[in-house]
């Protein structure tokens, strides 16, 4: 895979030509720490932060008038906060759920129909394993950094075009935030 952003967080040679655009109608959850990192990143670049974040159940980047993330540059098809982008954006197309009955984090991969990069990962198991290491670390960081209310709101979001690729026990402190015994 070529391109300056090929590697752990996306495949620009695949994502640039994608017609789906995961940056549209997405509301990636943000911890307070991630909001701070994004604001600091923007300030260093001389970009006014303004009303870049919204909270409805959990905090996420504001969407523009046609539903694109406020940090997505439609001309370049690149994220303007790529180096500090939300954990789920780094993890994509790997996503998660938490089974409150079993106390496990469940890992999912989006289908190739909605994510060309997911299709490439699925066909290259070594590449998927490499990407999953980063995705897992980022998502666990997100889960640990969110409060119980935000986590519960996120868990209500359905992602039907995914399939399960694994699971693991939930950290005890996260289980407590969700009142899982």
C-alpha cells in the first residue's frame, strides 16, 4: 500500500477513491483528553477552534451542513487533524461493542460493502492482525477514557454491516462504570 498515510490508520490509496466516505454522517466519540489534543493541534496551526464539538449522549466533532465531519477537508479528502484524530477513526474499519451480560469487549470488522479498506484487510490476514493491534489499543484507550454515560450512549448505536472478529474480558474499572458485575 502506498501513500504517506498508508500504515496503521488507513490506506490512502484505497480510502481516497472510496465513494462511501466514513467521514460523513459519523460521530466518532471523543474523550476529554482527545478534545484537548485536537484543540491544541488546531491552535498550533493557527486554526480557530470555535464550536467544533457537540454532545448528545457523548462528545463528537460537529458535522457540517451536508453531514461531513468538521475536520474533513473535502478538497483534499484528508483529515485536518489526522495526527490526533479520534480513536475510532484510527481504528476504522475495526469497531467494538460491549456485551454487558458476559462483561466482554467484542471486536467487529465492517463489511467490504461499506468499507473497501475492510475488504483489503479481510483478504490479507497478516495486515488485519497488524491493523487490529493499533485498533484494539486505540479503542481500549477510548473505552477507558469515557464516562459510563457516554459509553452507554455509544453502545446504543447500531452497526449492522459488521461481523465479529474477536472478544476479550472488559477491564474491571470499565465494568464498574457500566454497572456490570
